C-alpha cells in the first residue's frame, strides 16, 4: 500500500511538472511563430538555478519511481521531454530579454547603432563619473510594499538628480529632473503657459530631454510648457498630479494625455490602492508640504533596490505562478457601467481641480496603443465610451491617432516591439498640442 501511494504521489508530481512546464513553453512557441526567432543570450542566473533545482527534483522522483516500480520507461521519455522544454521555456520566458534581442536585430537590419549594454551595466558605467545617477522610477515602484507599509505614494523621481532612462531608440538617454522631480529643462521664467499631465509619454521616456514634449513646445512653438508624469501612471495619478502640483505651478492652461494601451482599465485594476483613492475624497498627501519626508523615503528605496535588481528587467517566474509581460495577445474587453462610473468620478474631479485653480482645461488627447496599431484592431468601442463620457462632462476629446494614422508605426521607437514614441513621434505630438493651444490664443 505504501509503495502504491508513493508511486501515485510521484506520478502526480510528474504530471504537475509536465503541465507547469508545458504552460511555460506556450509563450516561447508563440514568440517563435510570430517572430521566427529564438533568443539564447544574456541569461539571468536565477533561471539557471531554478532549472537545475527542478531538474534534480524531478530526476529524484523518477529514480524513486524506478526503484519502486520497474515499469516506468514511459515516464523516462515523459520527463525528458518536458525537461527539454524547461530549458528553452525558462530562458525565453524572460520576455524583456527577448524583446531586447528583437529591438537589437531590428536596429541592426536598419543599420542603426544600438547600445547593447544591459541597463544595470550602463548604470555602473555612468556611475564611474557620477555616483548620484539613478534608474528612472515609475508608479509601479511606488505601489510596492515598501511604500504601502509607509502609507505613502510618491509621484516623482528625485528632484534635481540625473536619471537613466530606457533604451528603445538604440541609446540610453539621461536627463536631470527639475525641482519637482520631473523630466523638464530649467525654466527661463515661472510663468507657465501649459502643463502636460500623463504617463511615460508625458515624461518623455526613452528619448533625450531635448526631444520630450515640453522641450519641443518651448523651442519650436514658444510655449512655456512643463511635463508632469511618470511611467505607469493612470487616471488616478493624473488626478493626484493635478491636486499636488497645479496649485504650486499655477499654469494658465492644462492638457492630459490618455494612453489607450492601459489608461482605460489602469486604475480600475489598482482600485484597492487606498492612498490614491483618497484623492477622490479630498484626502491628500500634501507632497510638497511634506517634501523632506517623501525625499528621504524615496532615497531609502532607491538605495535598497539599486543594489538588488535592475528596474528594467522583471522576474517573470515564481514557483506556482507565471507572470508574462509584453505578450501581445489582448482579449477584447468592453468597459462595464461600474468602470465608466469610476472614470466619470475621476475626470469630474480632475476638471474641478483645474477650475478651482483658474486653469483652463484644454481636454484629453488619446494616444494610440502600439499593440492595437500593430494588429490593426483598435478597441473603438471603449474609445467611443470614453469619448461619450467626456462629452457629458464637457471635456474636449482629441485623437492623436487621426494625426498619424497614415503611417503610425513610423512614430514609435520600434515597428516590431511594443514601445514609446521615437523623437519624431514626440515632435509630432508636440506640434499637435501646439495647434490645440494656438486655436484659443
């Protein structure tokens, strides 16, 4: 009886292992079928260790079964098969490495120079001459337990510090943040014509500071503009930006960038973040008033994280749980009434903050989703639902897709990999914003 139970237990473990690694293999198979390429470069040691541990464990189970019951040739073949899948799967499951490879290949084909250094290595290289340079933070970092336990949610990078941005255009941009911690060049005067609120696109990620929106508006259109935004931000963060910074900046006008790729569902997914939800109920963090405390804690976080991991790479495998990022299969989901109501509350509050501070709210510009463009499947139903909501709230809607629709991918950093705008894309967006601004001049 005992031998039978051990055999059954071992067999179930083997079945579980097979299903687990089969699920891991689905992602690289998808990648191969879509991109006709495999990637075996720049592996991370944790995947090797994990593979070896699982390999030894399953072999031990196999030997135990062989010892108890001598009729397991089928299991030998069975386990060898999915262990082979394991080595490929765990390497390819690191989607950021795979995407890095695709970008590098694309740039090489187009005869464009590409900095092949890993972000961590690039940071170490730059720290030889400037030890104060840091990785670019995003609101994803501010949702981690470190800040949740402190019951705070910072909204910017460290003020007046050098930041290493992302490599999507073949190079690693660096920029110095302004006194609020955002990606803006020093102001010639404090009379701000326009504040641009948004996520990574407002922040001007992955291009040089001279190529971001505020720089282009100042240089090419004589509009004294400032960007307020970070990667990973969504509608609740946009409200928080308005609450915390608009009264201090005192801009004449404002505009919000709304990225179709995640803003429609973004804060609905993270609606349990009580810190951000407090902004709906007029319970604010008063970040500028408590500037010293927020700066201290953000510096503590950076000191801890910089020594542990690379912000630009993510651990995609956990035992019993798989996190796959940048998988370009999107299920078409239509906004529910409940979610539309939440958007309405946030946008209504956002408009109210602008009015209270005598800031003319120009409206919201929809930025197209790279994935939707690539697949030629824009979720127009959700766009129309938000457009209808904006009309009800008397907030103007602008669609940047209509400006670039002839050759939209020409304005993104990559035509093969989900990415931000290239310099031409940011310049085009700045021109569009300038046209909106000048219509009322």
